[in-house]
């Protein structure tokens, strides 16, 4: 925990007090380990703790939420299809949901998940795929945060969503506006 605190302090010093900090153990903890760390996260005032345990462990998420009601829990990037979102919402496993465009079922699945989140007043964020998520999140009535991870950027021709002052301008082109840079793609081919 001491090393994690050092990292947190370094990030806080770098970004200042006005920027929210999110913690994502990426399913690395058990319920017990999460509960052991929870007082630190509460003290730090993190924006959310994202999938500290296996994403499909709804019972574990409910146990964490019951033991630490003030600890904001995010999950959902590993839910496959709107039905799993519906089950997660009904279970009360988390404060927030974060569907993944690929796993949720593309545009159709995303829109269904967005409707479910809106009906439950469940804040919904995006997971990856900024070229699509920057469009889709704007359609979600319960929209929350856009996860910004520019994975495809190195293999795209000029033109990618622009992030400036906390706002995103999606590509102004047909569809999601993706145009592959075939030479760049070739450099990563195996």
C-alpha cells in the first residue's frame, strides 16, 4: 500500500487538486484485498475504483459496496450484451457502469445498455474505442466519463478525435471517420 500511496501522491502532485483520479486494479484484487485497501481510497477521494475484483463477481461487488458504501465502484467493461448490464443494474453491484463497445454488441448493444442505464439513473461511461465512444457516449442520457485511451491513433491517417480542455470533438467524417494508415499498420504486423 505504501508504494501505491507514493504513486498516488506523485500523480496528485502532477495533475493538481482540481483533476479527478481514477484507480483501476484491473481485476487484480480479491474482495478481502479490496476491503483492506478501501480506507485508503476513501481517504484519497478517488473518482472511482474500477473493477478491483473479477468483473463478473456481482456478489463480491455487492459485498464491497455494502461494507464501504462511500467507495465509488465502476464495472461493466467485461459485460457481454445488454442482458448482463440489466442483471448488473438489478444486482446493485456498482455505482457506475462502463460498457465496452465490442463486448456489449456494437452500436445496437450500446444503445440498449444506454437505455437501461438511463432508466436506472446509473451513470454510464465508455470503455476504449474513442473513435466510436466519443460519438456513442453523447447519445447516452446517463453519460458520465469518456475513457480516453488512444490505442488506434498510431495506425490512423491524420484525423482522430480531439481532446481539448476536457471536451472531445469527434472526427467529422462518414461513420466513425476511421482511415487506416496502411504503412503504419504494416510496421506492427507480425
